[in-house]
């Protein structure tokens, strides 16, 4: 017989193992890269068993997709939290890019896997990419409708322009990580390009 308490305990336990496995995959990506990572590598880093892994995920790919989804959600939350909607548009751009760079600096290998390796995974990865870009675009549009932008008399950013900005930022990010350069080096060019494209005055 199951109980609400028992179900809640099993759910909590499952969440803990799931989180550990996602972090195990993240550590293995840093160590070996996604393609070379095996389920054995993931459970070794997570300090658990293959049985536990397959209780949570059907495959390494499913675990990877979940890791990227979680990572993208954390990034968006971090950016939103960093932006003061009452500040000037250039200040909001600076804060948003700073939060983005802080996030990818903490996990460059995961960021590069999202940009370069995930697209090769097929339909599930395409759905993840579309969802992430939709959410990021929504965030940029929301920032551009903030009180700070309204006070400056600026029209909201279109979704098309948001996608152009995001696409360029992703590619610049990937090139820095691939070359082993400090991703903080993208800050100046990214901020200047964003301000120019939005027609802002710094």
C-alpha cells in the first residue's frame, strides 16, 4: 500500500539521485567531453550505480538533454535576477551580459556542448534548442518592455532581432571556449554590438 508520505519520500530521493547524475555528467563532460563520456563515467562521478542511472534516465542522451535544459533554465533565472527593470537600457544590457558571462564562465564545457554537440542529437535536441531560444528571446523582449526602456522612449525588441543577437552571442561564445580563451573577453564586443543594434546611447 502506498501513502502520500511514501510517494513524497520516493520523489525526493529520486530528485536527489537525478541531480547527482546530472552533475556527474557535467563533471564527465569537463573531463572527457560528451561524446567520449559513458554511463559508467556518469555514475562514477555521481557515486551511484548504473541501476540508479537507468531508474532516472533511458539513455545518456536523455540525461544530456535534461542537463542542458536545467543549465539553460539556471542561466535565464540568473540573467533575470541580475537586471534591474528600473535602470537605464545600457545598464540593463550591461547587467544581462554580465550575468550571462558569469554563468558560462562557471561551466564553459557545458555551454560548448550545448552549442556544438547537442544539434547532432536529432529531434529531441532540436526541440530543446528551440525551447531555449524561445525562452531567451522572451526574456530579451521582456527586458525591453521594462520601465527603464519605457522611460527612455524605446520600442520593445522584436523576436527577430532578439534571435539575431542571441545567435551572434552564441557563436562568439563558442569560438572563445574552443580556442581556450577567457570568455570574459567577449564582454566589450558583445555589449557594444547590443547597444548599437538596439540604438542605445551608452
